[in-house]
């Protein structure tokens, strides 16, 4: 059992770092961010990326209600959108707040970005952003492996006391140099 723990404490952190790097590289090539404008009258499942690519999702979004909380100076303090999400003939309502993303599914987060008033009807619309990162789970798994490996690594030192003769020679030399420097300072 001690040999297994000995190898796990060495392998898990490296495996975790490799998984994090792999998820970052693959995420760079396969993730995308798209924005959509939601109106109270229309459904949309089309998101436009920065490269003007059209991404179509399996669910449609409709703005049902939009609330703005304001400061005394009439500047917006917070805004909230109530959105109907329709997927395969099932509809659910979600509340979307600024800086509080909604998890749409595996590796997809929906953010409320801004709002606008459309003229001449003074109708309100909101802008949402969908962040699609299919390797988000691999990234989190890499962090967990890294933490588990480091936990094993440091738990080995917590229960062991060492004498001065068991320390590596470099530490003994630096300690001797430090003691000599302190004694000549006086």
C-alpha cells in the first residue's frame, strides 16, 4: 500500500497538469462564444461569434420579462432577464442575472451581457452570450487530480519528523552557511 501511495503522489500531480494543458489546448480550438439579441416577441436559437460565424443551438430562447434596478441617480444598478428555454417541446423558465451564468448543459454557460431600448416602440431587448467549452470537465478533472496528488504529497511530510542527519546535504550546507553568517555578525 505504501508503494502505491508513493507512486500516486508522484503521478497524480503530473497527470493533472497534463490534463489541464490538454484541455486548454483543445478548448482553444473547439470552444466558441456567441451573442444573441433576445426580444419579447421572437424566439431565437442563433448565436453569432466574433468571426461572424452562425452557431445554431438545439434550444430556442425567448425573453419574457426584463427588470432593471436603479440607483438614486437613475443609473442601472442591476438587471435581470426572465427567459423561456424551449428544447424538444419542453419549456422551462430561467432567471438570468449579470455575472451569474446559467449552465445550459455540458460545457455551455449563458451570460446576460447588456440591454437596449428599440425605437420607436421603446421595446426592450437584451443581449446574451453563450460560451461553449466542451473540455471544461477535463479541465476540472485535471485540477482535482492535481489537488489529490499534492494532498498525498504533503500528507507524507505531515506525519514524519526528520532529524538533521536525514536532510539532504544541500540543506545541511545552507544551514551551516546561515549559522556561520549569524555567528560572525555579532
